[in-house]
C-alpha cells in the first residue's frame, strides 16, 4: 500500500527532503490513495522526524599519502622555491612532485647520482611516497631522469639509482654549482692573492736590511738577499742565496 511505502522510505529520507515526502502524503490523500487517518498519522511521523536533534557532524579527516603538518608543508614549499629545477621543467609537475625532484636534483649535484630511498626523499621533501613515485615515473617518461633498479635477491633490492639525463637540467645544475663555488670562502681566498698581485695592492714591500723568512732560510720573491743574516736587500736579482752557501761577495 501507499502508506506502507511512505513509512519504509521515511527512515532513509534526508532531512532536507522531508518536505517533499510530506507533500507526497497529502497528494496521495487528495487522490484517494490514503485515508484521512493514514495521512494524519504519516504527517505526524514526518513532523516527529523533523523535530529530532541534529547530530553533530565530525570534521572530515584528511586522508592520503601527502603529509599535511605545518612542518611538512614548509619543507615542501622551501624545496619548490629553492631553484634546483629550471622553471620550464618545474612547471610540468605539481608542487609536491617538484619538491621531490628538487631533493633528487640536490643529491645528484652533490654525489653525481641519487640512491636515496623513496621514504627518505619523501621525508626530505615533505611529501608522501606515492608523490615521489609519481614524480620519478613522470620524469623518466619525459626523459629528465633514469631510474635503474638494483636487485640484490629475488625478494630484496637496494634503492634505485637515479641519474639526470636531461641536458637542460645538467646545464642548470652545473651553472648553480659554479655560482655557489664563486661564493664559497675558499674560492674567494684562492682568487684574492692573484687579484692583489695584479693590482699591486696586496703585498707590502720588504724594508731595507730585512728579508722575509720561512723557517731557517730567507724567502725572497723579488730582488736578492746578500750577506746572510746581516746583509742588505737589493732591488735587482733573481733568487735568494741561502746561508748554507755563505755570504755573497
């Protein structure tokens, strides 16, 4: 019967569609499918269902492989904006995939190849394992990287060996290393004496009657030291005469 169908549909009807169910009840009464008592009883049941308290909706828990903690998101953004990938290559990937590829590129720049595990790369970049796998798979398909499997046994394998094959990315990493080497303090120290020697501002001239010494014997870059420990300094000459050769006459 129509009344039984309405009662069976009432428990599973959402709250926002109870008005439609109530309208169907009174339409059935107008058509003669329901008696006045049945229609009144169904209307009361629908009203009681509307008066029931609303259950609090629990916040939806974010699930998936990508970490959503503030620290992970900070690492992901930092790797994405670090500049390890050229802009035209980074534009082909999502932010998480670009962060994973940036971590791989940094490892390749340091060691020439990357043998980090998927979990290690994911922890560095602040992404999930699936994101790292998708990034490597897509980069291999585009010809940017190569991933070589290192099988140890039938059931165990070492981390894959990832190498950079894209000439564009190789040139980018080489330019980045060269720029970093120019800013390195050791590089600055090695280039400073040459610049000072060329400009003539770095070294102080040796005073008269003295000679720079290193250990036991005097060391002279320009001129000639004559007379051993109590000799004189001449502006012309080739190399220094050490004390073991005696005093120059």
